[in-house]
C-alpha cells in the first residue's frame, strides 16, 4: 500500500513537472501570439490533467481502503507507519508545490489570454466603425477628458 502511494506520487510529480513546462511554453506562445503552438499543446495539456486527476483518485482510493479520508493528515499518518515515510511526505510536498506553480502559471496565462482578446476586440470594433472616434475634429484625443470649447458643445 505504501509503495503504491509513493509510486502514484512519483508519477504525479513527473506529470506536474511536464504540465508546468507546458504552461511556460504556452505563456511564451501567448506573448508571441503563436496560435499554432497553443493548439498543438492543448492535447498534451488535457492528457496531463487527466493523468493528474487519475493519480489523485488512486491515492484517494488507497487511503479509503485504509479507512482514512483523503487529506494531508491521513497521508502523514500513513507515512508514520511506512518504511519510506519521509520520502512519501517529501514526494507529496513536491507534487503540491509543483501543482501550485502550475495554478499560478495557468492564472497568468489566463490574464494574458484575456488581455489579448480585449486588444483584438478593440481593434475589430475600430475596423467595424463601432468604436468612438479616436480623435475629435480638432485633432485631439477624443477620450472626453479634454475640455471642449463651448462653441463645439
């Protein structure tokens, strides 16, 4: 049982490392606006996420077989009885740390994607003539922050 938990954590650490590297590549592709790279990586990203989910389910089932809930405290309790308990906890910590890094990278990628979408939408609005004019008839910025002479009101 202990060996299975450790093996599951080892696999998840590998998958989390791969996912983190993929998210960093995705981040660069978003900055460079390389849509083909983003599309190519999507399948691999989905595969890694499903592998991580599967590993989590496996550990939950193993802990439940021992009559324990799937919590860090349960894992600590199992580690106390395991011959490789310290390695087990270290692997769990490494997986948790890497998954947090993945979450942070994914959130940054989401912000980059939203900024890019906003930029594209603004450009499309200008091209379609749906955007307010960028300049007024005096050649000044038409943002509304500049006072206009009363004669033009």
